[in-house]
C-alpha cells in the first residue's frame, strides 16, 4: 500500500526481492522492460488482499505473477 506514495523505496524493495535465489528461475523480465517496478505496483494496488502479507512475500507474488515466464 505504501508503494504509490514512495516509489524510490518501493523500487529498491522490488529490486531486493528480485535478488531472491529461487525467484530468479520463475520470472522473466522482457527486454527493454524499463521501470519494472510500475507493473508490480499496479498489480499490488489491484490486489488489496496482499496488504496483509509481509512486504517481501507480496512483492515476490507480484513479480511471479506479472513477469511469469
């Protein structure tokens, strides 16, 4: 829920979540993806049920969903 108001911190958190070892095998960023954080923020905003999740868990779920291979 904090991402839309604090995009720099959110981008940093998304980047950190992307460095998770097992996660790297389950996401595929398109070439020239640009700011890969914006689709994650949009997905999280559209799924308010994720607000109760731990931050990293919600980010990983969003990344796996938005950037599924």
